[in-house]
C-alpha cells in the first residue's frame, strides 16, 4: 500500500472528500461508483466495475435478466444445457 500523506476529516454526515490528485490518478470521475471493503482495521475504496456473477471477470460481460455474465461463463452454461 502506498501512503499519500494526505489526511481528511469525516464531516457530520460521515463523508470524506477524495483529493483531486487521487481521483485523477485513479481515473475516478463525478458519479462513478466505488466499492467499499473492510480488511481488519482498513477501509478500502475501489472503483466499481460491473463483473460476471459467476467468475468475477469484467471482460466481455452482457446483461441477462439483470445479471451480468461474461462470455466464457455464458458458453459454459450453454454447453451444460446442451447436454440435457
């Protein structure tokens, strides 16, 4: 993990402001979604990228009935159904 030396206080509504330098480096734009993870005593923010519900891959995903599925998992499912 890389320290930036930047410290921010949480406001009364529990918000923090991500510095513009950090947003630029991470390519985070206004209205982008961030995922929040907790690891022991750490809070980790990660830019959200929709991913396959089966394998977690964000490559070549399609929306099927509100669920994202990558091409590889789609092909695996297709071949399993063809066996039936």
